[in-house]
């Protein structure tokens, strides 16, 4: 199996609040997006052939989304040249039976990236594939008028991508999810409550470090309040303190344990009538 990457970069922040809605539908325009293409120069071809980046799927039994993002990062420069980290990998399913039969060996994944993401110029110059982002509108026009050479599978992949995007634009809230930053990328600042990290300030039996712990906790509380993470912090003084503590156990005796209580309907009715008469 081979994975085809349709890496989309919006021209600016795409969302339901950024464009005018027409009848509740966000109008689709190819010029809103750029798409990542590679070049392949062969001896028998007079001009370069542009194609979508791809890689072979190593493990078809596991979820390939993580592998999709990892390969995109490596294909666009990796650690050395600051590769592009996609927001998420979304499988674009084949809907037509003819496509399923002829293109069943390909998985097409749409990988949205941030509109600020750019390729490293040094990496592009050194790479034999010459990766680059191109206007999706110009790419579609080039496919139609054949001004640029595209392999036949790439033509089908881009046409399939465009149909999929039109469906997503019919539901504007989907675009907010599609191009929303991943949760781990949205974390800009983190404050750790020392009450839950006792290894940082180990407590002895005589609580000599209690004052230091209290001051550090107050500092953490001030930081957390500043970034509106919480309003109240409760510190358990016995947490990992090593002090003896006897847990109070609530006991309840089951009156029917070991006996065979009659659970029949008639027995419950008799018991109920007896209780009501006592009242």
C-alpha cells in the first residue's frame, strides 16, 4: 500500500468566521489553498513532472495517521531543516466503485498545515525533488489545460481532493475542526502544582521543608491565576508527608448475608402490607 499526501496550506486562517456564508454554505474556491508538490525530472521527459508526495505504508494493520505526520515531517526537512508538522491526517475515502477498483492500492490523506508554515529554502535548494507549495487554483487550471505535466494518478488524486473539499465547505463548522491546531501545539505555557510533584520538594518527617513548599505553592497559584487555569487550589498537607494516618472505614452489616431471603413477589407484597399496617 502507498500513502499519497495532499498537504493543504490555507492562504490565511480558514474558518467559518473568516468568509461570508451564502445560504449557510461556505463557498469553496481553490484559490484559498496552496498544495505541496514535488518535481521529478526524467531523461525522456522534456520538462519536470509534478506529483504529490508519497511513501509506502510499512504497517497496514496499525493506524497510519502518526506515520503520515512523521513522514511529512521527514519529507519536508526533518529535524535538520525544520520540517513541517501537520495538524492531523484525514483519510479521503474512495466513493466511486471504479475508483475503488483501480486505485485500491493507494490511500489518499489530506494533511492540513498552518498558514504560516513554510519550507526551508536551504532544504529546497538541496533536495532533488524540489518541493514547493503551489496555488491549488493554478494546479487545477494546469491539469485542465495540460500546461504542466502531471502523472495520470496525480490528476485523479487532485480531482478527488477537490470533490472532498467541496463537501467540507458545505459544512462550515468542519473547516474549523479541519484547520484547528493540534492540542499539543496549543500548549504555550504550563505551570506545575508542587503539591502534585512531591519529588521536587521531598518532605521529611519533621516537616522542615513545609515553609518552602508553601511558598512555592503560592507562586504556582499566582501563575495559574494569571493564565486563568484555576480559581482555587487545595493542598492536602498529608499528601506524601509520611505522617501516620488512620483511614476511617464505614461498616455496614448485610442482614441477609448467609440467609436465603424469599424474594418472591407474594413475599414482597406481604412485607409491604405489614409495614403499611404498622404505620
